[in-house]
C-alpha cells in the first residue's frame, strides 16, 4: 500500500476497504486515469463501412429491437436529445422524427470519421434536425442545460473516464432531464466470452457509477434479452436538510482513487487547532466574499478542481450548507457532509500532523 493510501485508514473495516480497492483495481466512478485504457483504439481511425456492417445488422439485438427502443424512450416533439457515442448514427437518425422539426438531436462521438458520416447520411436522407458533434474522452462537449435526454446505447462501457463524462452529461441536461442507459448484461455462465472480456462491469456497477455522478434511477424496461434498459434522472442526491447521501465509506473510496477532494470550510483558527490530512482549507468567510461573482478568485479556484467531486465538511454540518449554495451556483459538484470534523476523525480519517 502506498503511504498516501494509508492516510485514510485507522480502523480494520476501512483498511479492508482500501486493500480490496487496491487489489481489484475497481472503483465506482472514474479517476484521473482511464478505467479501461485502449478500449477505444479501434475508433481512432474507424472504417465506417465496416462498422456499419457490425452495428446495423439484425444479429445485433439493439438493431433488431430498435423500434421498441425508440418507443420506450417516450420522445416528445420539441425535445433536445443527445445520442452519446452515436457511432454510425443509427439511433441519431431514428431519434430525429420523434423530436420533430422543432426538436434537435445531437449526435456525439469521439471519432471524426463517424461525425462526418452522420453529417453526410443525414443530408442525403434530408434529415435536418440532427447535429453531429465531436467530443472528447472526458466530456460530451454540450452546452449547459441544452438537452432533455441523454441516450447512451452500447457505449457506456467505452467511457474511459465515467465520472467526468457523466458530469458533463449532468451539466448538459436541463432540470429533471433524463438518461437512458442500454448496455450488455455481464454475467458469468450466461454472457458471451466477448462480453466478459470486452465489458468491464455489469449493470449494478454501471448504474451505481451513474447514480454517484448525480442521478437517480427512475425505472427499468425488460424487453431486451442480452442488454438492460435503465432510465435515470438528473438529481442532487441529498437529504431533506441538504447533506449528501454518499456514505463515509464512499467518500473514503473516492478520495483514495482521486475522483474527489475534501474541502474544509471552517476558519483559519479552527484549521490551525487541528485538521484532516487530506483536506484543503477554503474558509466560508472567503467564499462569502465571492458569492456574487461568476468565478472564484484564482487563489480559491486552485483548491477547487472542476472535474472532481468536492466533499466539504465543517465543525458540525451547518456551514457546509452555506458553502454548497455558493459553489453549486458556480457549477461545482459540491457534496456537503453532515459529519463534522471530530466525527470524521472517529470514522477513520487521518488527522494532519
């Protein structure tokens, strides 16, 4: 175990958690490194014609059941929908009639060849409400609150940075916006060898990752055989008082894999009297001075990465709520802890020396 990992561990239960995490290499959301390096190698310069033969064939379940899938989305005229990982544009073109001439379909993909093919095929078929866009491995690249639905079909297992990608989806969704996830069942003894080798995890893990990125499950359809269909909704995932629903075990895990940082919003004197080793000090009094600004001063912004979960704590769980109101307006994924400083020490967080 690295010395940096040991900082979080003071109890046998938490020691077991970190050992399991390090041994399996599994986490619930992506961290700074790709969760599956090389999985998108074939999309660097894809042979579009070859992929049409693979993606648009009756032997592929989502192609065979494409009409049922579109019907299950319950599209409405005027909606904006993103087809994330659009590939050859199969579903992008099928989504277009459902949202009508007043609606829009964003066909998003990491491969320039696919984006160009979608543009060309839509022009040929006189489909005018599909806009193909190139994205990056960490972001779908859509404007904030620009879509009502994100459709992710046979694509999530290709996300190398799931948390970052899903947070970009979260930002792109309007309030109450939804995600539909379709991906392969991954079950030993049932799934094909290709699925077991190619898809890094099963439904439970993928849904947990998305939920922890800021969503809640709405429902699930069961008409597919080799895949699952889960609908989720953009959410804040907080208690009635406003604290995060993430457990301290989850906080520990996400700090270890560097998906999250820990913010201390107490004042300098309290920090000097004792603080957590992994925490970063940003006093609430300083945040309040920036409450009306559109961005934080550089000195504060350096402590608050935009592509990470930010857990924050104070003495007893009160000031974090005020800090959250300020930071979430600036677009941060801020998650206030109800547990205060002493409670975190008792839970196994390490005190700085």
